[in-house]
DNA sequence: AAACAGTCCAACCGCTGCGTA
DNA sequence: GTACGCAGCGGTTGGACTGTT
C-alpha cells in the first residue's frame, strides 16, 4: 500500500537552512505557536517539509536551548541515564533542560562513547569490556519477593498500558544477576511493583522496600520536593479495575496513570 | 601550502505509535 | 477492526571544520 509522502519533495528545499528561512520559521512560531507541522511550511512561506521545520525548531531555533559544551555533571547524568534507558535519547533529553535528543545523541556518539571505552567500559552495556557477555533475561529485578514479583507481573500483563511498563522494565533491568543499582550506586532507579508504602514518616527519607533501602526516581535524581517525588505520595495502582494490580501499588520511574511520563519530571 | 584523516553536528530517512474516521 | 494521516523518535549520512603529516 504505500503512504503519500509527507511533502511534495519536488518543491521543497533540502540541506542547510538559511538565515531567512530561520527567521520565517521563528516569526511564524512566535505568532502561531508550535504544532500543525504539516501545514506550517505553506503557512509560513517556507519551501520545506513539515518534518524539516519541526526538526529545525526543536534542535536549533527553540529559545530555551542551551548552547555550548556539556558540563561534567551533564556527562555523568547522561551516562547514568543511558545505562538505565538505553538509546532513548528523547527520554534522556527530557532530564537535561535545554538539551535536545539529537544533541545528546551526537554527544554520546562522539564524546561519551570514547570516554567510556577509555575507562574500559562497554558503552552499550555499561559493563567492563573484559567481562564475558551474559545471556540477557527479561526477569525484572524488583525488591519485592519473587512470588510477589511474578504475581505482580502476571497481573500487569493483562492490560495494554501495563504491557508498556513491563517492556520498559524489562528493557531497563536486563538481568536479575546485575541489578542496575550496582552499576549506578548513586542513581537509584529501583523498580517496584509492590504494596504502596503506608508509613512514610519522613519525606525523602529512604524507605524500606522488601529489606532494601531505596529512593523514588525523582529523589534519586536529586529532585526532592519535585511534583513527581513519590516519597511524598502514595502512588496509585495500575489501573483502577485490576484486582491483582490493586494490591500491587507501583512507583515506577515517576509514571502516572500507567503512562510513561519521564518528561513531566522537572529538573531543578 | 596541499593532501589527507579524523571529528563534529545539522539534517535527512524510515519506522513506529497514536488518534481518528 | 482497519486504513490512514500525522507527529515523534532513533539511526544514519554527508558536508564543514580541524588537526596532522
């Protein structure tokens, strides 16, 4: 079947943007706001396809972009987030205000990869290069007991939005033997599907989860007091109708309503 | 000064997921 | 349930730039 092209290629410019094109795009978005990328080029008088306009705006023209070198702190944060999220550049970019996914992706490929290799770390797996490859499993390393884990997971699989959580969790925690925590001791993203914490005497204080101590995702990233700090909130269950799920509260990467919402987490 | 190699990064391409009719 | 349009994402490309010989 074949989809019609997103734009009439014969009548669109390609390649580097000119100053005039930039000005037109900026002026249009200032007046009309973002969105409707397909119709934007025509409305703005640009001989570009909507995709190209969107990319130019997001990666280069947006006023809130932070230009310039990455700081050491940003470097380390990118490494940690990559070890947890993989090549999810947009999610990583969501944690770095003023940085774009494209910028981070380029920076990763040009700087950080080499940096990790020099440290003897495989940038793909974040393991020592000489460490023998281990078979990946999809078992999720939760801090609850295995039986609870399995029960939780099986119940979670019942609904589509939960499947997203499972796949994300499986992606992040590739294997049981080497919890993420070990690789990033100071960035605790421990994943839990468990009973909601009932007693939390002190906000942001590490809370007990099945014998281990952990912080919520927001706090682990230094976002205490952010609206996504789940230390202060008894997080909801996955889906109101899930019987098994109702006894397995979740507190997973700041997700709300069963939808991954990394970007909603504000960076202080 | 010229040639070449390596690096950087803006932009493109193709795919995927979501919303809608 | 299916087809389609659209926005967004990640991988890749290629031109510009910089350093080295």
